[in-house]
DNA sequence: CAGGATCCAAGATGATACTG
DNA sequence: CAGTATCATCTTGGATCCTG
C-alpha cells in the first residue's frame, strides 16, 4: 500500500503546490468563497467580488475549473452559464471560509494601535 | 454599540481585504505554515519553503510583521534572528494549515483521470 | 449575458553581488 | 547569519473592443 499522503505543498514540484497557488492566487480564494453559497452566474460573481475584472474572473474560473474545483454549467441556449463548486471545491471553499472567519476575528486586534500595555 | 463585524473581504477598501491578500499572497500562506511549528530563523524558513528567494522571504516576513501576524526577535549580538507568529498569526496559520490539509485530502480525487463513470 | 483577443502599465519575482 | 541593493524579466491585471 502506498503512502496515502505523498503530497507536500512546500515542494516546488508537488501537484498540491500548484493547486495551493491557484487557491491562494489574488482572486482564487475570493472566487471560491463567492461560489460557496451555491451556483452563480458569471456577472453575479463578478459583482460579488469587489475590484475584479471580467478578464481576471474568467481566467480564475478557468484555472479552478482546470483543477477540478469548479464546474461550468452551460444551459442550452447559451445565454446562461452557471459556475458551481465541485465536492472538492466545496471542501476547499469551506477551508477558505474558515480562514476568512479567522481573519475577521483577529482584525480588531490587528487594527488596535499596538499594545494595551504601553 | 458598534457592529462587532464591520469587515468584508469582498470589499476593496476593507482592511481585512488587504490582510487576506497578504495571507494568500504567493508566499504568505507557506510562510505562515512554515512558522506554525514554532519560532524559526530566517535561513531555516528559507530552506523550508521550496523555491523562495531571500528577497521574497524577507519581503513577505516584513509584510506579515506589518500586519501583526509575525514578530521578529533579534537576539543581542545580531547574528541570530528569529521569527515567530503572534497569537493572531497563529489563528491565521491554523486556518491556512486546515486549508492545506483539506487540499491534501482532495488531491487524490483531483488527480484522478476525471470521472469513474465514463 | 458571457466571455475572448489585444495592448499596455504596473507590480511581482529572481539572480547576483554586497554589507554588518 | 541575516539580510539589502540593483537590474532584468516575467507575469499579473486592467481597459477596451469585439463576438455569439
């Protein structure tokens, strides 16, 4: 039986490293987080994420789709396309959501003028 | 009483957004993960993270230090400097660790040749 | 609506050399 | 050891225009 965990994000050549890079890319985490509530259309995602351009969203979605974290559902007719998380995408999106929540929790402290002791 | 959670990473101008950007920067997550086991010296961190250059590590550490997630401890004498996580940094590092673990869990599926149904 | 193609500026990153 | 300074480069990201 092989090692069930041969992955190592610290290694440049590990496949998990590239997926991590995509997930932690500038728009990756936010895109996954935006899709977590459920399938969404392109422009809805674009509007949900402040500052993202069509180009970057398109590119990010493609990368995540290539990784198997997102699926593109094109309704017949063409005028309507929805993006959704795959089961694996959901696991990752949940984790990024936790990260964001942790961030919210520590933000007040980070913003505090450094030390209450001084 | 003010809203205890006025933060929104989806908003371009929210402070939490920039911290998220730093944490999910190319080397941010890996750097935090590398420091999670405990304080480490510069070159040890550098060696732990495959592919990072001195320059990038230095820059990443400074950014995270500026956010209040990392502290720099310089031992008198100068030849020895250690980097450690602040309590807030630990919370974030834990979250990124969970993200990495989630990644490890789904990797086998992501690598599988697409579908067992075809 | 849902993007693709192009052009271009800005920032990220790396290699190397140098310092205290 | 623990970085910093410089330079060249490669990628990222945005704005704009175009198509089905």
